[in-house]
C-alpha cells in the first residue's frame, strides 16, 4: 500500500509540475526607452519590427535577442503608430497626423522614402494592413466630414490611391472614429482566386460598429463615450473573427469588451456571441495564434484563450499596446510603453 501511495504522489507531483511549466509566460526582451510602441510587424520567427513615438523604429533579426533602435531623421517628433514589414530590409511606417505620412525603407531603415502624404485639416491615420500577397494594402483614418478615410495600394506601398468614400456605406456618426491604439482595427483579406479583397474594420467612440466592405452592423460592445468601443479585430481563415476593446478610461472593467464573430461577407450575414469568461479589462489588440489559441493585450494586462475566445485567462498584469504572431512562423511578440518589447512563451 505504501508503494502505491508513493507512486500516486510522484504522478501527482509530475502532473502539477508539468502544468505549471506549461503556463504561458511573458518574457521581457527590451525596455526602458523613452518611446511608446504601438506598431508591430513580425515577419517570421527572427525578423521583428516595431514603431512608436519620437520617430522611433526598432528591428531585430535574431528573434528578439537583440534590437537595433533607429530614429528616423527629420521625423524625431512624429508618432509612428503602425509598421508593416515584408523582410529584413523592407518596411512601411505610418505617421498619424497633420500631415499624415507613410514612409518606406528598402535598406533596413538606413534611409526612408515618403510614399504618401495628406495635409487635409483633421487628418489622422489609425492603422494599415496588407493582404497575404504583400502587394495589396490599406490604410484607414478618422472620418473627414463624417466619412471614413481610406487609401489603397496595389504595389506594396510604393504608391497609394485615396478611395472616394462619400457614400452611405462609409458614413459615420458624430463622435464615431477609429482608435490608433495598436494598428489592428482593420484587416484586408485578399482572395487571389477571385481577385477581390474583403475590408473589415471596427469603429469606436459613442458608436461602435463592424464594417465589412459595403455594409456595417452595430457591435454588442461597450459604447457611448469617446473612450469606449472596439479597438482591434483579428480574422481567421475559417470565417471567424474576434473583436476586443472596452473603455480605456476604466481599463480594468471586463464587461462588454470582447465579441466573437461568425461572418459571411458575401451574404452580408454576421452573427455575434459573447465569451463566457471575457478578457480581464480593456484590450487594445487581439491576435489568432491558431484557430483555438488567441492572445489579447491592453494597458492593464495580457490574456490568452485556448478555446477560440470563449474563455480568457489573465497571464500577466503588465501593460502592452500590441501583440502579433509571426506571419511566417510561430513566435508571438508584444510591445508597449517605455520601449517595452516581450515574447510569449510556453503556450
């Protein structure tokens, strides 16, 4: 009997130890710099780009072991809220406001070429995204005279064309806009077989909606104040999506901060459901790791889900603005205030 008890005890210890070892961990890779990072683009498990305030760009070519920190000459006071990288040498960065500017580098950040600029009063860019072909891209900005601002590219950001959005499908309400919190409130999903793209983006403020191509639908997410609404959307190839947000002025409140979406854009049909256990506070970014595994982050912490977003577990109270999985890999990185960059492990 004593031998059996010892065997059972050892098995319990092994099981508990294994469970603890597999708990997701946030590993800080770099921090302590005077910049707030909201742009993040993870090309593969080695190439990571980040962008932020004070003209700052960071780049790693060894999976985050070391970072090269750059300040873009002539843009030292600009805030680069989003970055889109294609490889170790080629990337685009987005400076948000008056003038709204997009720069491109082909030599790893040594030099930058201005590929887009708009001096319209009130111009404020929020996010950009590229389809898997890396040619088709989109940038979204706050409404101008109550119409969404959108510009498109078909040549990897070399040239951009402003879309005429002065039709009802792109009309917004007063105090409805787009949060430039993580560069992830818009997704461009390219169908190479049909040579068409789905544009999906989410608004916030006193009204919060999901826009899909030429239709929109109000979200079952907290809204009504300028600090409320949707901040980020992640789209999976199985026609599933996750939307997160909340109220950044009350960043620990969990109610109405996450929506699960089943969508069929061709049929203009969208079904929403709420998670059983929502993320633990306001969240500015969400990302699919697999069809069932997800990560979401905000200024009050980081959550993960293992069941497609139905239940979320708080794994860290450290604040981050943005998270992203490698486009051609498996690693997941995060970035935030004070130049903080981290990596998710054991998940």
